[in-house]
């Protein structure tokens, strides 16, 4: 686990709250996306500066 990312315990709390039966485009890795969003808000940087490991900024 990296700084600014969800711990396994935090993820266990959030995971059941996410939608499971979505239509349309297949869902990407929810944990990666949420970690990217959290990274952006916790660091205060712009969306363009979010590291590539979290996926494209248009997905976040």
C-alpha cells in the first residue's frame, strides 16, 4: 500500500457500497480509480498530475 491509498480494511468497508450490475461499458478496477481520486484530493494537485498507475485522468 502506498501513501494516500486505501488500506485493505478501508476497502472492505467501501467495496460493498459500489454498484455491481452496471450496464454499458465494462467497469475498470474500482479500487485503482478511487485511489487515484483520493491521491488527487489529498495532494491538492491538478488532475493532469495524477500518476499513470491510477489510469487515465478521464476515468478518474
